[in-house]
């Protein structure tokens, strides 16, 4: 093998990984749906707590919910990379939940977007989705790096075990 062939194979392995895009695409879609609905669930829980005498403001809970979803997404990306996901699938995996979180926090009012004039709709939805893509690339690349380090640490055997095996 030449160095060029070896480099292109290594690049493809890093970019695509050993785990397919299918798993990343499904988890991205599921992450989008669950993350989008999580804001409604927290709002319902806050309303229920307020009706029982608790004190909660649903709008004030949007930032902690989005932060929790971003942290959970980062953990998922690291775990996906640790089991063989490549850079591109990890970015795809991170995009779904981050897109939902940004749509719910800085996007247009959910469930009430008029579709009569498509330009304001596309602008209102396009900005959060573009920011989500940038965040997904950042979290995906960093998560890939951390995941590969975690996978490398888990695969190493202690020197005493390898020496004992070599002597046997």
C-alpha cells in the first residue's frame, strides 16, 4: 500500500466511522422529537406545580431545559464516537436535539407559525437551524475527539497482563 491509499482509508474511517449513518439519522430524528416535546412537558409540569401551590415560571425554565438537552446530546455524541461513529455521523446525531432546542428557545412561536407568506417563515426557522448546524459541528467534532480518547483508554490492557500473556 502506498501512503496515499493508507491516508485516504484513514480519512474515510475518521469521517464515516465504523457505525453507519442510519443509526445516527434515527437517533437525530428521535432526539429532535423528544427535545421539542420536552419544552412542553416542562411547561405542563410547571403549570401543575403552580396549581398545587408551587412557584414556577415556564419561560424561565427554557434555558435550563435547553442546557440540559445540550449536555445530554454531548454525552450521547461521545458515547456514539466511542463505539465507532465517525465525525460526520456524530455531527448528524447532534443536529436533531440541538435544532429542536434552538427552535424552541430562539425560534418562532411553536405551533402558531403562519404559512401564508413563506419568506418570513423561512427566515424565522432558518436562523435557529443554521445556529444548530454550527453547534452540531462544534459538539460533534469535540465529541468525536473525546469519544475516540475514551475508546482508546478502554481498549488498552495493563502492561502486567500483556507481559504475562507473552510469557505463557
